[in-house]
C-alpha cells in the first residue's frame, strides 16, 4: 500500500483521509476563533488580498474548494451578484455544516456540496474561478487535485491557491518557535486540542514550497502561474491561468 505524510508521520494513504477528518471534526467549532488568534488576525488580510486578485465580475461562476467556514465564498458571492454563482464545498462535513450555517446567518443560501477535490463532481469548463485556501496541503494526491481544478475551469479561467508556504530565512527561527511551542498550547487552551495544531505546524513544513507548487500547477495544465508572497512567505498566493 502506498504511503504519504500526515504531518511528520508516515502513514498509509488510506489512513490519511480519516486522520485529517479527525483534525477538522475536532476544530470546526473553534476554527474561526483559532484562525484569528494564531494568525493575529492576518488571515483576514490574506483573504481580502485573494478576493482582490480574484477580481470576480457579476454573473461569473466560482468554486470554493475546502471552503470551510465560508470566508471566501461569502466575499465571492458579493462580487458575482445574483446573476452569478458561488459553490461552497469541503470534504469535511463538520466544517461544511459550520460554513453553511454561517452563510445562512448572513442571508446567503449558496450551493453547498460535500466533495473530494481529487474527484470533483462537476463537468469540465464550468467555472471562471476556482479557489482553495489553506486546504491543498491536507490533500493526499495534490497533483490529482490540481488537475481536477484545472479540468473544471473554463479556458482562460484561474485557480487561486492560498496556502502556508516557505518563510524568508530571517523569519525561520522565530516562526519555528511560534509554530511548535506556542500554537499547540494555544490550541489546547482555546480548542482543547493541542495535537491538531501540532499537526497544522507539521503539515506546513511538509507542503511544497513556492517554486515546487508553481511547477506542479504548470504540470497540471496551467500555462502561466504567478506567485505572490505574503507576510514574508508565511503565506503564498499562487495564481494559475488555464491554457
């Protein structure tokens, strides 16, 4: 059986999905609070930047993969308006339910689907934009997921991947200290779960760096890929244009 990474641990591919599910089942109810605390609110600025780069227009169609609690779906829906469509998806039912309820509380009834990014249930050339924010690193076969995202995009459509990435060398030591010493303790205090946030820190270290992910996106069918480093490379926004 093929093996893959779950943080720093090597596990069977078949086991990884259930382990990731356990992480997000555990943190779903405290996800937004923890995002604010662990990023010191910066995740909001990263998402605002992503929405600006997306530049969605009224009437366009967008697919939000690993949409979680719905931040991007909500912002995209305002851009495409009543003539457009935003589909909010996640592989984790607890996260999807939390996001759906939050969107409904804001008066937004968006199509909400439980689906696996490696097997997207949509016809090819359906969407003008596909986004995945802080979800790609949890996927077992990232190359397969990227190819699927490319498949469902219209020619000239764009994929936006917002993800933790490789920090600038000057930030490495303080970033490691914060990731492995502070985050798990914060997770324990707020969410009652240190292990899930230890996995978060480890999964970031195992994720492809900026250049590697750019190459993977080109292999998946994106003719042009731009990389926007944010906050010293703590996060990077990759923007791929389908050929």
